[in-house]
C-alpha cells in the first residue's frame, strides 16, 4: 500500500517508545503505523568517548561509519526513551562534549533513517479499526512517490473573554461552510444550537461526516482544539 505521512509522533507504553505515524492511504482511508522496534539516539565525536563516559558512566556507545563535516568519526549514543535525551545532552555539553543531532525529534529520526519525506510504501499485516482506519504494527516502510489530494478543514471558535464558554464554531472546506451559533433564533448564515453541549456534539457530528485529513486554523492547536477538548470534558 502507498500512503502519505500527516503527523509523525510517538508514545511511551510500559517504558517502551513507539513511533506513531498518522497518515492517509492511496485508497483515501486513514492509517496509523506503529513501530516499537527502535530506540532514540544521537551522536558524539569518537575523540570525546573518554570525557563522555566520565560524565555518564554506563553510556551506551556504538561504532558507526559516519563522520562529522570535518571528517571526524562519530559514536552513536542510544537511550531508552526520548525524554532522556535533553538531560543527557545538557550534562554532556556542560562538560564540553559536543552532541550531534541530539535535537532531531524521535519520530522524525525514524523517517530520516528510512528516507521518507512524506510518501511511503508499507508492507505488513493491517487491521481495520474504528476511527483510526488501517493500523499496521512494525511493518516494512519504504520511501515512495505519491502526491495525495488531502481533505482540509479550517475551523474557528468564538468564546467569552475568559475563554470559559464557547459561543460559536465555524467550519470551512472547499465544498462546505457552516457556522454553529449558540442561540434560539434562525439565522440566514448560521445554524442555531441551544446549548454548549449541543454545539460541541454538532461540531463532532460534522467532523465525522467531513472526515478531514488535515484540520487547520489560526492558533488551532493551542487555542481552538484545547478549549474544545476542555469544554467537552466539562
């Protein structure tokens, strides 16, 4: 199957990091690729081995065929989970040990190592799950060439000045526009709803119906989605 990566991220389950790649397949179905076979790593110069081991005894170092831009050989430093990298990097750099590529995010490192820039070909057992689409665990992943036509939904919410209550939610795609507005009067360009609960329920119903590949907007993650998630829990 061919597909395209939309969101690379990771989770840690029972102390084991899992790369989670959310994407869309050529068939139009959503997909989730999960891989728990890899561990986070970065590099340091082989010449700094002694200094690094004094700072962090038990450091897991391995030889590589790679070099710096100045042709110095480098060692690979492997850790158990991504969250260990920043503190270890800080300790090493504090002792004058240069850390290389320690700022590359775990899921992006996974893609870089496989030469995947967006499109991919995947081989492995797939299970269809509700909402997630096709889920593949520990498959074979290769780069591919394919440009998807993505369904993009833009959203915008309006709240009270303290962002404690949502008053309206606007949704827009190339073929669909709708404003959900808290109120009791029929309006020409808006769909009235009678409560904040109904407002969120109608939004989620439209989300299911539109089934977007991408949700976008102005500050949509830190504001719109954060407020909607909080109010939905409430």
